C-alpha cells in the first residue's frame, strides 16, 4: 500500500490552503492509499473542537473527522 503525507502549516480560515490540503487527503483515502496529515504551526488550530467557521468557509474540523473515520491519521 502506498503512503501519502500531507503537511499543513497555515491557518484554517482566511485562505483555502488548509481546506484544499484536507480535501486532497480526504480524496486520497478512496484510492487505497494510507494518508497521514501533519498539522504544524498555525495549522494545529484546524483540529480544535467546537469550531464556528466564518461565513462562507467550510468547517475544517469536519474534514479532519472524516479523514480519521475513514482510516487516515492526523498528527499535530
């Protein structure tokens, strides 16, 4: 099985970098790939429980939960 590591180091809201990285990781899980996500620096706040995202932004906490439920790992 192939393994992919996704490293995020930007804030969860204000731009779409964290969102796009998590979407990429989520999409890879359906391709028989072992996915590991590493949250560094400001990206650690992506894993905070009980988020209320700003209007127009997707909740990255929900994406992280989906990755974990489908067998991926998230490290902070």
